[in-house]
């Protein structure tokens, strides 16, 4: 169990992504030149997980330098695309083809019901302790019936150590209650990543008013030889590294978690 608050995680991850922005872009030039959902190089141009974005208001969560939003802006000129990210050094590398805001997923600086579609390709969600809080904030800015698509680390990955080779094939860690943190010599948090189990995801979508309409576990392509951190052809052939959820915001909001406390004694 951890006791890391959302603000502490955001502060640490903002610092970390600022300091890693150059190295990240140098390490993944091919991935960052178009809209790929994940290290398995699933392209939105082929997957069409967001559907036709003509005339749609689209929000990217944790956009980094925005290769995905740039692709949308070029492919669907009539769409309104906005991205946001917590790291100024990631955002400042964006192409300028869409507005990129500096913001935390816990406090999105947009009006309620202002977007039709929201999505994230490994942005923000792996780095927050509580999915429900963040998904409720996304639900606030989406119109009812709006679409949300999120790609993130597959929950089963946490049982393995982060090695791309045979060492990463041995299950050594508990699936439950995990997080990974780095601190400096003074004990100050520098990086925080959180395990969200499959139940965490499904329950959080439900609590925030979304219904899950589809799930994708991208397979490793035969011709993809790239190793990216712990992602590798060896592991990719055996188990998934990414899960992508396609969800829709219900027309009716779910009951507030505090609703029952407001009812008078004896009320149903
Ligand atoms: C793996 S990168 C993905 C970025 C982009 N989708 C890409 O493929 O380059 C993760 C991004 O999430 C951002 N991030 C982390 N925590 C966040 C938060 N609480 N709110 C918004 N963005 C966050 C980081 O700054 C980083 O740019």
C-alpha cells in the first residue's frame, strides 16, 4: 500500500518528464512522428479507435509533444484538437499545429461538456494514484455520450520485472497493491508510477459514469524488432504490454459517492 497523494505524484512526475523530455524524444523518433497508440506501434490510421473526427472537439490527455494530436489536426482539418500535459518541457516540443496546454489531469482547464472525444496514449493515467478521481474530471469536460479511449500499461505486466529479456518472463511480483517510485538522496519523490489492476480500471470507469464498449490488447507485429525499455519482441510474443479501453460517457451521471449520506435517516 502506498500513501502518495495525487499532488505529490504530479509534482514528482512533472519534474521527471521535464528532465527526461530530450532523452525521450531522442530514443523514440519513429514512434513520435505519427499517431501510435503504444510500443506495439498500433497506428490510429489503421485501428480507427477514435472513429471519424470530422467536426469533432477532441482532447488529448497527457499529450507530451503531441504527435497524436498533430496527426489528428492534419488528418481531420475540421476537428478542434486541444492537448494538455503536466510537463512544460514536453509541451514546448509540440509542433504548434494544435493548442497544447500546461495542465494536470486532476484539474483540466476546460469548461464542462465542452469536448466530444477524449483520449490518451500512455499520458497521465499510469502516473496517478487514483483512476476514479481523474476519470471523473475527464467526464466533467466531456459531453454526455462522448467517447474516451485510453491506452496504458497492461495490468498483468506488473507481475514481471522490467527486463526485455528472459529475466522479464518470470513472475516475481504481486499483481496487487503495487507502485514504483524513485526518490533522491533527501528522500524527495522524483518519479511515481502506479499499478491499476483490471478491476481498478473497470470500477473506475463505472464510478465516473462511463461504460466500456471495447478493449484491445495489441499483439506484437512479426516484423517489429525494436526493443523499448521492457517492451521487446520476446515478451510481446508471449503476453500483452498494452491495454486500450474504449468507453462512452453515459447520458445520466452516476450517483454521487456521498449521496446516501445526504439522505435523511430511514430514506431509501
Ligand atoms: C509516456 S508520455 C506519453 C506522451 C505522448 N502520448 C507520447 O506518446 O509521447 C507520458 C506523459 O504523461 C504526462 N503526465 C504525467 N502525469 C500527468 C498528469 N498528472 N497530468 C497530465 N499529464 C501527465 C507526462 O508529462 C508525459 O508527457
